[in-house]
């Protein structure tokens, strides 16, 4: 889509420490720890049948979704 995106890959400790240093509450940090692990371990990439059960259609990938709504992403 013509945009450069830089992605930082902090370690789990670095990320959680930065949240604590920013004054985030411990329960928020605990949730972020869980989300961090789900993303890093790629658990969310495993297919599931929930979308098909709810919509009657298989889920799409993010690239498919982005292509389908491309105009929304562009300035």
C-alpha cells in the first residue's frame, strides 16, 4: 500500500517494564503479558471455526481483508 511501517520487537520483559514505567496498573500489565505471548507464540494464527459458525462463511486472512477494504486504508 506504499507505506513504510517500522516494527519494534521488544522482549517480553522490555515491553512489560515499559508499561510499568509508564504507570500502567498491574492488572493491565497482566493482560498485556497474555496478549504478548499469544502474539509471539503465534497462537492467534491457528484456524478456528468460530467465524464460520457465526457467519456461515470461512474467515478471511488479514491480507484478503485489507485488499477488500483497501480504500479505507488509503489517505
